[in-house]
C-alpha cells in the first residue's frame, strides 16, 4: 500500500512530461524550439538557400575579376578548344618555264556579255527535260604589238640622223581573259530529268561550255570594237615621243598588213 507522502510523486518507469514552466524556459533559450513542438510546421530552409546564394555570388565575383584581369592584358587570351583549324598541305609551286616577253600592250578592252542558252527536246515538256542558263560574263582583251617580229631593215635612219622610219607588225588581240570574280550565273532552269541526272552522274563540263561561249562572244566583240586601231595609234605616239627625245626630228611609223 502506497504511503501518503508518495502519492504525488511520479513513478520511476515514466519520464517527466514538460510542464508550462519548462516549455517557457525552452522557448526563451531557443528561438526555433516552437517549430520543434508545433504540429505541421515546415522545416527550416533558410540555411541551404543562403548557402546557394553565397556560392552563386562567389562564382559571379570570380568571373568578373577574371574578365577584368584579362582586359588588362595580364593573362593570355582564352582559346576556344573547339575552334576551327585549317591545315595547309599544299605542295610548293613548280616552275615549268620562263620566257621573255617582247609585247607592247598598247590598248585593253573590258567587255560584258549576257549569255542566254536553252537546251530542250521537241515534244517534251520543259518541266521534264530543259536546260536554260542566264550567265553574265565579264572579261578583258589586250591589243599588243609584238616587237620580236620586227624584221631586219625595219628601222631606217636618214643620213643626217634627223629622221627615222619604223615598220612594225600589225597589232594583235590577246586571248580573252574571263574574270570569274565579276562573272556569275544570274538564273538557271533545269527540268526534273536534268536534276535527276545531276544526282546520278552529273556533267562537270556543263559550266565550262557556258564559259567558252562567253569567251567567244567577248572575242568577237573585241574584233569589232576598233581595239587594234587604238593599239596602232598608241604605239605610234609612244615611239614618236621616245625617238624625238633621242634627237630625231621626224619619226614615221608604219604597220604591216594584218
């Protein structure tokens, strides 16, 4: 039978429950203690968020400092590890021949031609079989006098040394030089069968035919342009000025028949 003095004392098997005084003491000692006992209170997340903000701020500061140091030139430039690189394995140029030139280029003509060529088949629709190319070609042609062809006795000087007569070969036209930097295909139409043929076999000489046609047109235009006549006049003026500076008072320049 329990004693009267032990009635209000708790047994040793059960721990002490917190009283209002002990809860108040704990609340005053720990600000977060209420969260421990408050039912359904979320866990504190301020610590991880603050840590992440600190890491991001430190990284941003490091980037700013690094860029500032690079701008001052104290560090070498950063290189892209995936930058495009070009390796030149070309062989050195091989000299094939050397020849002395004796041409006097007296005139030069610059020409432009528009080539419009179409190749198709009769009774076949254009959308099936058709080739039409509109090409703008730009080229130049030189007119020159070949001094190497001056024959013996072509230069006659008077006995008093005051006049000279020179007979030169007729001016010639050089080969047409098609300027590919200024030439271009303006428009091109090709049928379905032509496109399929390009995918299967192709025609690498197709463009070369257009270039050759443009060169022929420019050469024909140079013949009719009076370029050789301009070359004759310019060559005559050049020789007259040269020989008169040497003391000749009269200079006569003639040309052989072309």
